[in-house]
C-alpha cells in the first residue's frame, strides 16, 4: 500500500527550543524550514551609497496589499546590520530575486564588508535605476520588487521589516502574457536556500496539483 500522508511515522525527536542555545536553534530550524526564497536587498546608505545583502528569512505575506517581510538579525556585537540601519520608517528598498547564475556573487555579497562600503561596486555587480523608487535594482536579477517600508517589528535581536511592494520588474522573456499577467516562473531560474551555511536548491523541478471544490471532493469520495 502506498504510504499515506495521513499516517504519522511512529517516532519523533522533540527539541525544546526554549532550552537550547541560539546556534542549535538556528541549525535545527534553517535545516528544516526549507526552501527559503532569497531577498537580495538593496538600500541606500549615508550619502546615497548603495548597500546590497541577501536575506533568506524572507517571504511574501499577501497580495492585498502586497506585503513582503524579511528579517535582519542584529550582529554578534548587538549592532543592527546595514540593511536595517538604512531602511527608515517609510523608506524604500528593492528586493532582487536570485537566479542560479547569480548564486556565487549573491553569496559573496554577504561578506561582512565594513559599514558604508558599496559591496555591489566592489564585486562588480551592476546596478541600474529603479522604476518607481530611488533605490537601484540589480541589473542581472530576473525579478525585482520595489518596496516601501510600512512597519518594522523588533523582537529581541531580530528586526522584521515589512514592506509594501509598489512595483515589480520582470525580465521580459519570463512574461508569457503581459495582459493576462502570466509568468514563466521556471524561466526565472530562481534558487532557494537550504540550511544555514552554503546550501541552496533550484526551483525548476516544480509540479502541479489541481485544486478541487467541495463538490468535486464529494464526487471523488463517492
Ligand atoms: C543566502 C543568505 C541568506 C541570508 N539571510 C540572512 C537573514 O535572513 N538574516 C540575517 O540577518 N542575515 C542573513 N544573511 C547574512 C547577511 O547577508 C550578512 O550578515 C550581510 O553581511 C549583511 O549585510 P548588511 O550589513 O549590508 O545588511 C544571509 C546570508 C546569505 C548568504
């Protein structure tokens, strides 16, 4: 008989996250909650210097209004990361999604460059002006969400930045039908993060499940 998703395995290991140190919580959770999309966040620092860093504590929280959330954790010395410092209330930022071709340079941009250093320029990552915001986008990214901060929650050492997405730039070859808003997601060739260190996954091996109505379920169950 095929294994049923309704039949639980007989044994579990339970971890009390309230009793574990952060390194253990991080290892357990980042290895389990996968895959995580990656927000390659561009902001403007003092003097308009662009800052670019990846964040995989990131997700789409809704479409009405369209909201994204991502979470910079404070550094070990207790100071906020540059991305968090650069996003003032109501401030703008761009979320550049990461294709497989950009994986290495995205990872390189997570290096702890000194505050105020323009990592994009140092790494040869080309930026270009945003469409609706003053913050630039990564030219080679296949998709950019242009965002305006709506709220930042601070919970312990984590800041959760919520942004309203006011614009989406998609590489033209991935737009199947502009009028009907059909996107060729596979063409974006995005990667996701697996685990906490150097693990990633591709997103091209998707599959589909047709959603059913209650009437269809009744018919199927006989
Ligand atoms: C794929 C990837 C995902 C990451 N996700 C996060 C995250 O969600 N939160 C976080 O605080 N740091 C995360 N980091 C580490 C930051 O990118 C790194 O600390 C970076 O130097 C922060 O840059 P900033 O100070 O310019 O914002 C991630 C690194 C990588 C490579």
